[in-house]
């Protein structure tokens, strides 16, 4: 994904939020106020209490992939990042 291509970035975010909407109720109980890392390309997601926890899980599964990190319970708080 290119952060500089606005259309590609927006498509990435929309696809990630679509996945988030499908899993939000499942995540709300166990991970409320945590962070979920969503890979829009595969549909894989990894939830943790913090950004670092979600990233660590995501990185172990798919190093260097791009994820949409979303605050659980607040879909507007999202950020596309490459795992590190």
C-alpha cells in the first residue's frame, strides 16, 4: 500500500472498517478499549490491549504487512500502518 496514493489509502481504510464492523461485537467483550490490527488483504485480525500488543501479534503472523489499527469501540479512531 502506498500512503501517498489517496484513493488506495481510502480503499484500504474502507475495506478494513468493513471487516471491523463484522467483528466488532465479538471483540467488544474481551478487548473493550483495546486495539485490533486488521489486514484488509487477508481478513486476518489481531486484538490486544495496546497498539504494541496488537502489532506484536500481527507481526508474528505476517511480518511487514500493512494493517488498519482500530480502537475497539471507536471505529473512527483508526490508522493504517505497516507492522514493525
